[in-house]
């Protein structure tokens, strides 16, 4: 049977997730719960409705068509719908019926074949720019069967592949994926085990072990560090990061710093609260300083 | 990037080189646009005198041109290095009453309108009232045209199904080729004499040919007179000046005017002056569409530049200053003032003279040279409204030139646009041009391909596709006026399938194109007979050899174009009907029609939202809608090309897809459309997706556009808006260059970028006084944002801004 997976977005002409011009495929579902997560719609493995309030006409169609009665209008005066996410099955009928596109179902099931036909639309772009496809998420390793099938299909067609991962997956899964992917983008979040658990919901020992493994297997890796003020940009974390990077130097192509930015609005659309206090983006100066320090060990453009 | 930072960055981008150029630029930019009475007065005096009665028409026209050249003012901008100017001074625009007579009301509107006024003084108004209007009313080309056109043509024109290019401006739309830079007027006079002596009196056209050649010879003399008047004036100025440096310059300029345009230019400076005299001549003779242009300027000027540099006559800096001085000459010649509908269809001072850079040489080798780079530098430093540029990219063009051009795009003035030159060659070859003529071709106006210097390719008017769908959906009726202006193609409520709707639309399209083509033939004959252009004919091959006027089919190649508008709106409208009425059956046709007739008011708003948001759309790489767009392009080409060559010029019939600013006017006269567009809103422009609907990113837009077979057309205009941050670094420029290469590999013809944020445009609307210099891309040209009419401003803001990639 054709392998299927759940993805929540396919972004074309993507230029920040690996070399050249790429198509980024966002897998839905992630074992981590990073408080600053930029793609909260990628956390749940199930399709779920997202609500864009500014588009809502208040016409009431969604409430009328919802098979489980999950959508209600509090009163006749209340212009906007409320969704009881406990009752919601993610069937998407509301999104289908919504005239203005205020309800959008994030997450759809795709076959490898569908995925490849989308990727091939930009084959000329990959050729010219030495780009390809990046599997991101969510967590691509969280849907290993689908990821492996997609990677194999890409390999057959000589499409360059990148796997953008949190590294939190059984080492066996990583071992299956490693020879098929041309490059890994590997995230390093808080270095302290306790901090990692507190801010992402999972320990980091396995993650670090997996990174060591990848390096040992000689697979090309770029390390990416989300720079969260007060969490990953503290002196202590930077020092721990530096000593880990020093241990792995030579096995890592480069380190990229991803400065924090606020995505509170996305959480509202999913009916969730954003777990981060209001923080400002790290200053250019701080970024420059950190890059210079890391560059002493591993290139950090 | 903040709005203030963005505005500041743009201002800093302008940095004209020398103090002289900076001052000339400032004067040119600041000068108010005025109507200059002189030409209209002279031409009226000339014809009033009755001295040419009984002479053949071409000879009359040539003598009229000579009368002008002997008498018009000889303005010299203080410190300029190139002389000659159409009009009495910078931005003083003449009128052409023999082509189109402005009424007193027209003059009043021009003088008083808020956007892009043309100042009209009392004397001009008085002279118009007393002499010009009484003499030309009923005799001008415009009056003759409307007198001869059939009622069905007039009905469609008044309903806004099309516009007519030739009602106010003469056929033109041509660019100079090699001949312009290699021949002096004395050489051409010799050629005329040779052809004249070879004429056979037994030739049935002997008389016409002889008259035309005589007219050409007189026209050549006319410009010689103009140039020698300038030489004399410069010599006098040299004597009077106290500045020794300027005296030397003026003497040099006088010397140049004694050599060109009589003889072929020998130096870079002479070449620029030579061309400019011809440009002034062409634009004094008539008010041709898109004025005139030096075409492939880096190719033409390079031999002069190279020799001057090698022989130590010229430095790169001097060449640059000369080019900048040359640049400002274009800016000092705004478009001629229009009346009525035409004023709205192309609402701009821009006269569309387009300088082409790059491309290939006649032998097929890469055309990029030192001047291509130098001229990009001039463009970056000047940033004036005119002239326009075009960068021609072939598979042989080096990446560094493309990236250099994108660097010039980055500050956000909309220039230069980029063209697929390999595609230009395919288009030319398909139309039967030789390989060499195809390789020396280029793009003029907005995006129009033509064999430069060898082709008379005349644009005849814009066609409003969404309006034709509206008429189809009302079985031949124009719902806005209640008049029946189309044919009966059936009650759409009874259509069983999408195919029936599509066929009805095609029949309606065929009907309107037939009426338009009939009108084109009438107008072509009128121009051929009443308005020959012996001066322009000197420069376009093979008019002299054929002893035939440019307007009568003398050029080597003759083509006639219809410009199609509203592809995106029509594709989305048909897609919505196909999807919701014939497939999903979300609505019945009756329900959609009722919603359209109600302009989606009240409860129909829900219907609008569904049609707008829940239908496959062109521009998102969705084959469902893109297949419809492709079919529209194929069928438009088929229908127009099915008509035989024109009677007089034997011109083949072709299509362009471009709008200038007419999509705003077409929107005003078109009711609500099934894509969810409300009545009166602009239709889509060029071949761009409907404003604000292309949400799948620029790569998807390029894919959608490239699915259509543009090689069968003469060109297609695509606008894209980018957030300024996107072009901020070298890495992104490189990736954009790669994307453009792929777009062209896939068959795209053209793309141009507005690099401006919606926030900045909104800010400029609030405080126009602070943003007088904010230049943005409109259609095939750039313009000052705050001068645009509000509808157009809103339309530009509504275009999707690609913020991420």
C-alpha cells in the first residue's frame, strides 16, 4: 500500500532551510513541546481547524454543519464562533463550508506520490540553484515510515534532501534515515538537561547521543540553535554549547543561530495560549558576538 | 524594515554624478508640465495659408514638417551637452490638432485636474478658441475616424469593450535600429535619389511612389535646417558666454551639429546628438505612440564608445556624463496630453521610450558590453520618470549581469524590467523574421517585441476580456446600459455544461474581434491616406527602398496588435463557474447571475466569499485554473490570427497581453464578475494573477504564468511585488536571479518588481507632500505614486506582496 503521511504545509521557493532554492515539507506531529515553538500547528499529529478571526463573517454556517456540535455561537448577538476542541474530530467540514476561509483545516494526508509530484514542479529551480527538498515539521522523524519512503523516492529521482530535526527519536530510526538524507539540520535547545525538560517537555540526553551518532556515521550536519532570550542565550548555556560543539568539531559543517521572534497570533488561531512572556528579539550586536565566539570552533555565518 | 528607513533608503539611492547633472536633473524633475502652443499655431498657420493645396498629401505633410523645423524655438537647457527639444522648453508639450483637437473643456480639465495636470495659459486657450478649433474641427484624424467607424464599433467602444489607440495619437511604437546610427541624412538623400531614378513610369504606383520619395527628401532637408539653426545658435551662445570652459563646450556642440545629422556620427557624443535630433524630428512630425526609442542602445553606441576610449577622446566618466545629459532629454519630453477615455487608459506623463540593454548580437553572441553596465549605473543614479529601460536576458547572458540588474531593482523604483530574450527570438521567428532581424529585435513600450528599425508594429487598442464574459452571461446585452451590443449566444441558465459556456464566450469574443478588426482596417486606411510620416519613414527599413510610407506598409515587416486585458479575472471567473455551477453545483447559474446583478449586496456577500475563496485560482500553480488561463491565451491568439492581413499595410494580426493602466478603466465599466470581484473594481493587470489572490508564493506564480504559451503572442506583462527586506542581501539576489532564469527557461516573457511595502504606500497616501518622489512600478513603466489616481493607488496596494521565500 502507498505510504501516507500528515503534513501541514508545503512551502515552495524556500531559501532558509538548506542550500539553494528548496521546497520545505512540514510534517505534522512532534514529541516536543517547546514553549517558543514557531509552528504550533505542527505539534498535534492530527488535522485540526485553525481560526482566522479577521476573515470571519459571522454567518453561522460552521456551527450548522459541524457533525459533533463542537462549534457554537454563545448568543445570537455573539458574532464569532467558539470551538470546543475536546469535541472536535478534525474532520474539516467546517473549513469546507466556511465561505471566507476563516476556518482552515491544518494538516492533510498525502501520499508519497502526491508529494513527489509537487516537488517535481520545481525541479528546474533545484537544478539551477543546487537546491532540493527539506523535510521539516513538526518532527519528520515522528513519521518514520513516511519519511523513509519519501527519502527513497527522492533518491531515485536525484532530488537533494535535507532533514530538519529536533533529534528526539529512537537512534534506530535515525540510523535508517541517515544514509538516505543528504544533509541534516539538527536543533540544539537548552543544554542543561533540567532546563531542556522544563522548556521542551523532554530530556536531551537522547538528542545529544543522536547527534554524536550522526557525526560518527560521517553524515553532513548543520547545527541550529534557537536563540531564546534568558533561556538559550545565557552565558551558562552558551558555555555548555561551546564545549559540546568543541567535542564535535570537524563533524559539523556549520552552526546557525535562529533569533527568537514572537508568534502569539498563531496560538490564538488554534485556541491555545502562548507559553512565553513577551520577549524582544535578540539584538544584532549580541548575535554578532555569539557568532564570533562559536566561529572559533565551527563556522557560524 | 520601518517605513521611515525604507523611505530614507530610497532617497539615498538617487545620486546624480556631476554638479551640472545634479542641477539639470533637479530642474527637469521640478519643471511643471505645460502645454506649448507653438506647434499647433505653426501647423494651423501653414494649412490655413492654403499654399499646399493640390499637392500630394505626403508632400503636404513634408512641407508642413519643414515649416515647423524652420520656425520652432531652439531651447537650450543651461549647461546641457545635447541640444534639440520637442516644445518650447523642458516639459513644454506641443499639441497635434491635425490628429486630435482638444476642446476648450479638454484644456480646462488638463489645466485643473489634481493628478498630472498640463498647465494651459490664457493665450493658448484664446488661440484654440479663435483659430485652432474652428479650423480643425471635422478635419482632424480623430474626427475622420469617428465619422467612418460603423455603429457596432462605436457601441462596443462606448461600452468599454475596447479602447482605440489611434484616435488621439499617430501610429508609432517603433524603435530605431542600426540604420539610425549608421546613416546621415545626406546618405539617405542619396538613397532617395537612387530609388527615384530607378522608378519605372509604367509602375501603376509610380505617382504615389514619386510623391512619397519627394516628401522624404523634403523631410530630410527639414531636419538639416533644424540642426544648422542649432549650430548657429550655439556659435552665438559661445561668443556671448564669459565662461571659457562653457565656451569651448558650446563651440564643440556647434561643431557636432554641423556634422550630424547630415553625416553618420563618428564619435560617442556625435552618436548621442545624432540620435536625439532624429528623436525630436519623429516626435515633432506626429505624436506617435511610445514616442520613439534608440532601441538596443548598448549595441549601437558601443563601437563609438570603444573607439573613443581607445583613441583617448573619451573617458568612462565623460561618457557617463554624456549619457546622463542624454537621459534628461527624455525626461524633458512628457507624453502628449490626451482627452476622454484615453486619458484614463494611460494616465501618465511617461512616453514609454525604452532603452534596451543586453540580449544578443546579430551573430548570436552575447550582447552584454561595458556600456550595458555603465547604462545601468546611469539608471541607478538618475531615477527619473523617463526614459524607461529593459534588460534582455538570454541563455548566453552572464549571471553577473542579471544580478547587477537586480541590484538596480532592489532600491524599489521598479526599473529595470527583465525580459526573456530567447523568447523574444522565438516570437520573431514565428512571425517570419530572419534570424538576424530577430536577434537585433527588442522590446518597446511596456513589453512589446518588435524587429527594431525594420518593423511597423502598431498597437490598436485594449480588449476587455471580463466585459466580454459579462456580455456573454447576459446573452449579448451590456447590463450597465441595457443596450444590446453583442450577439445572442444563448441564455446561460440553459447551459448544461461548462463547455457550452466556454463556446458561447468564444463566439462572443469572435464577434467583437471581428468588429474591432474592421475598425482597424478603416483606421489604417485613413492614416495611410491622410497622415503619411515621411520623416519617420527615412529611418525604418525598407521604406525608402520601397518608396512607401511607414503608415502605408513601407516597412520590411508589418504587424498589427490587439492588447488583451483581464486574463486573471477571466480565468478565475470561468474557473469559479466551472467549479461551483457545473461541477460541485454549489449554486445554479441563476443564483450566480442574481448575485452578480445585485453586485453581491446583502445576503449575496456569502456567495461572493465562496466564489472568491473556494474556487481554484490562476496564479497558484493549480492546473485546474491554469488550464483555463492557457486556453484563453490560445484562443485569443487563434481568433485574432484567423483574420487575413490588413488591406493596406498587409500586416499580420497578433496579440499582446498588457494593460498600461487601462485595467482600472475597464474595471469601472464592468459589473461584478463570478470570481467575486465587485462592480467597478479594477480587473487584473497584464498576465498577473488577480490582485491579492496569489498566496502560494512567487514560484507558484511563475509556474502558473509559464504554463501559457507566450511564444505565440508578442509579449505578456507580469508584475510582482516584493517586500524590501527580500532584496537586502547578495544571497537573496542570487536566488532571485536563479528563479528568474527558471521562469524564462519555462517560457515566461517578462517580469518586473515593485520593491515597496504596503505600509510605505499607505503612509504616502496620508502625507503626499512628503512623498512627491516615491516612484513605483505601475504597468510597463514606473510613475510617481502620489500623482496616480486613487483607484490605481489602491490597485497597486492590493497586489500581493511576497514577504517570504
